[in-house]
C-alpha cells in the first residue's frame, strides 16, 4: 500500500478524520508516552486544576495529525520532517476532535510538501500548526 506521489498533490488538497476522545485513549497515551501528569490521569486532582476536570494530552490531539498524514494525505510512505504546533484550548473526555490537513506548498525540487494542520472541537481550533513531509516521486 502506498500513498500519493508528489505528482498527485495540488495546492488546496485536503483530508480530514474525526476521533472521539475517551478516558481509555488518554490512559493509553499516558502509558505509552510516560506522561502521567495528574491533569490527564486523575479526575479528583484535575477537578482542582485550571480546567476543572481531566483533559487530554495536547500531544494526543497532535498525534491525530500524524495519523491523517500517514494514512490519508499524502498517506503511506510519506516521511514526516517537521511540525509546528500551537495548543489553543483543552480537549476533554467525550470531545470529537476533527483533524484537517491541507496542502499549502509544494517544493518539486526537494519533493517536500507543506500542509496546514488543524484539530478542532466543534468550530473551535484546539491545536493548529504546519507540517512538512517528504513524498515519493512517481516511478522513483
């Protein structure tokens, strides 16, 4: 299975996918990442914090960007080179996080593609940024 090649991509091309964040996803991310900050893992502790309850790791939401890049646009075989991120709002248990990636630049000489990246809950951005990926050329 392979993703899109450089020649298949165009400015404005986009892909999206939605995930529902649940406590199990937060707990699994904490276990895998080693980030067991009680704001994410302990409801009683988190209730006394700035968000008044458990929230997902910002990097959990950001990891959904990686999933869209690696599975959809450009897809399998793309090499993630760089990512900027701005964490704008908390993601709570039960939130539906919609990830949208959009091609904003193509460097044919280097086979690099720049994409805007956005995670939203409802109409509000929770994480945004920009990714750069390396893609294959057709026949290469």
